């Protein structure tokens, strides 16, 4: 039961972070930058430093609320001798971090559902989608990025009749700030729910997540640095007058690479150790700030929903009063005509 509870907390944590990242019209928390990206980067650098990937005590041995991953503070000797002497295969590192990445991606797909359902309900009731006006206000500011977003919005609205499964999959598979608009248009034009959700799920939880994870692992793995080193060696070896200093240059590059990889992990571990000694640690302050932002976001959603409901009630009361006034005014007119 304890093991089951840990798995449930682990799954719920990463799914909630994914939902917080995508929910709202461009106002979600950047939880990939805050949590998932650093987690993948730290694990990759630790694996490269220790020469092995079996660092986790369990699949749920990740960042979890105030809980730190156990492998972050351990020395490499505690895991045993290095298994990979030169380069750790990319697939081995990906296998160790893909579960939390996919759970985060599922959360981002779930966070895209509210605009779709709101737009679909408005379309079925014949009302105007207020979220479009809210999205217009968010991209109406001057600037180069806003200009690009306006052009993309105009293109998307002019091609809304082509919102089929491949189009939704393509929009969900790349970093796209206007995917909320795509969800609104899918609801407005009554695109079937399962077509929209499956395309969004595959695009965000599989394609996009693996692209982001691959990028982080590649940047933090020595494979990229070795590729740069090989390219430089090839260029300098074909350059006249440089072959004499090539061995010393290669040695300096290897030294810089080792210092970078060791310093990054050592800094993370030392900061984690200091956090254990302090009662008021940086992680506690950071988690408090993040959760205050989450609570504030939830309060805004509830307030917006209450305001929308109150507006509908007021419009209903006004329509009832106006109809009653018209009926009372028509009765004397009918008496005079008689």
C-alpha cells in the first residue's frame, strides 16, 4: 500500500504540473522550465558523471513537493563502479526519465480541454465565445512577437475548416502559443471530442514531450560536447599551421568539458545539502511561491466562472423584465383599440 501511494503521488504530481502549464489562455505556469527540464538535466549530468543510469531507487524517485530525489545528494561511489566508460547511450537516459515526462505531457493535454468545452457549449447555445475576445486582448499589444501571433491567428481562423486530426496533431506537436485558439475553434465548429483529445494527447504527451526531453538530454550529455570536439578537430586538422597546437587544444577542451560536468552536479548537490541544514531553505521559499501562484490561478478561474454565471443570470432577469414590460404595455393598447 505504501508503494502504491508513492506511485499515486508521483503520477498525480507530474500530471498536475502539466495541467498547470497549459491551462488558461496563455497564462499557465512554465512548469517544464521550473521542474521537468531541471530534473532531466540534473539526472543526465549525474549519470554522465557517474557513468551509469541506475541512479533511482524507484521510478518515483524524482522531485516531489518538498521531497528531493535521493540520487542527487549521493556520491558516485555509492552507486558502484561506472558501467559506461566512454559515452552513455541516449536511449538509456531517456528510458529513466520518460515516465515523468509523459505524465507531464498528459497533464498538458488535459489542460487544453477547458477552452474546447467552453467554446463547444457556447456554440451549442448560440452565444459568442468570450475567450476569443480575451485572447485578442492578450495579443493586441505592439511588438514583433505580437505581430507574428496576429498573423498566425488570422491564418488559423481563415483555415478553420481544415481542423482535422492531422492538423490538430501538428499544432499540438510543436511549441505553439495559439493552440488555445485551435481548441476554441475546434469547439466552435463542433469537432468531435475524441478526435480533438486524441490528437492533442498524441501531439503533446508523446511527440512534443520527447522532442523537449531529447533536447535537454542532448544539451546536458557529453555526446553533444564530443560532437563539437570532433568537428573542431576535423576543421583544425585541415587548417595549415594549426596541426602543431592541435593536441594541446584537444586536451584543454576535454579538461573544460570535465570541469563543466562535474561543477554542475557538484553545485546542485551542495545547494541541496545546504538546504537540509537550513530550516528556511531556498526550495521551501520556491515551492511556497509556486503554490501561491497556483492558488491565485485557481481563485481567478473560480472568480471568472462566478462572474460569467452572474452575468447570465442578470441577462435573464433583464430579458424577463423587458418582456413583462412589453406585455403590460400591450394590454392598455389592446383596450383602447377595442
